[in-house]
C-alpha cells in the first residue's frame, strides 16, 4: 500500500475532528462589545451658537477692546471701533492680543474696504494679516479679481502655502477664517522638535489642510524657526489698508 495515499478512513477521522473543534468554538462565549466601549472621561458640554460657550471672545459688540488688545509698543489700540467692528487706522501700528496662545481654534471675520473707502495713502490692495504667535502669517489681502503672486493672496500662509482654492468675498463683503493651529514644539536645547501645523477654512471652505509651517513668515528670504518660543500673542497687522475686523474668538486646545 502507498503511504502517501490518504485512506478513506483517515479522511473521515480528520473530518470528524474538524467537526468537533467547530462545535467547541461555537460553544465559546462571544466577546462582548462592551470591551471596546469608552465611558470616561466624558467630553465637556459646549454649546455652539452664536459663539462656542468655552471660547475666549477677543472682539465683538460689548467687548472692551483695550482689555483684549494693545498696540505692539504697549499703548492702547489706536484703531477705529464702532459697533464691535474694529478698523485699522493706517500707519497707527499693529496690535497684539493681551493673552498668549499656543494650540488653538480661532475664528475671525474681516472685510476689505471698497475702492472708494480705501485709505488715500494706500490705494492698492488693502493689506493686513493675522500673525499667529507674532510670527506665522495667515494673509489678509483684498485680492478679489486682482491677481497677485499666489502664495501671497488672501488665505495663503504668506510666502509659504498657496490656498487650495480662492474663496474670497468681494471688497466690502465679510470673509470668515476658521483656523486650527498647532504650535511648534522645541526641546530643552531650543531645537525644533515638531513644526507648527495649520488648517484654515475661508468662508467655510478648506483652503489650508494641515500645512506644516516652515518657520517665521519672511517677506524676503526663506522662512526659518529663528528662536524657541512658548505661547505668544496674536498680532493683527496694520499694513496700510483699512481692513475691518469683527467677531474674533479663540478656543485654546
Ligand atoms: Mg499681509
């Protein structure tokens, strides 16, 4: 008899063993779905409208602007405030938040002046910007129908990242930015461990998708992380244009 041949009896024996083990498995208790449920900690309840209930409100009707902002030299804010709308007084200087921020979600609305409202000494594109941590600029610029280098147009990470699409509103209409910013990390020697990261929605449309910031915004030359830093203020830029702001809030993350 050939040893390599499986006899009919051997085959039947094997099949019966398989049947037994299947019956045993069927009798084992099934794992409970509870094993993969998480019950703690419970997320804090936050109501969303009109402003998240856990947000720090930096600008709105009834907010004391000088409690939240100051001139970069420490003076009071010289910009024009009316009904919760703060408009750059050209050449008066940029302003910074009094509070410092690290990782955050930020909401801000801005409006460029119509042609006839532009500052006489700044007839070009009305320019401003949000410099997060005084370093990393999300561009604010009146570029509706006005071509410019695309890594400098509105909602660019200035001179670093072109917005995915152009979602800008015409001059005179409001724009919203919703920003999620993760601050850079440095080690004890001051070396960069993790670059800053930013996502931006412009008028609700994703325009910057987890972009890794290359360093401090530079007008000339390459961006770079020049210094290790912790939490820092938000700077709103006076760049000569009569840009208006309203409804600014931050949720530290
Ligand atoms: Mg700018």
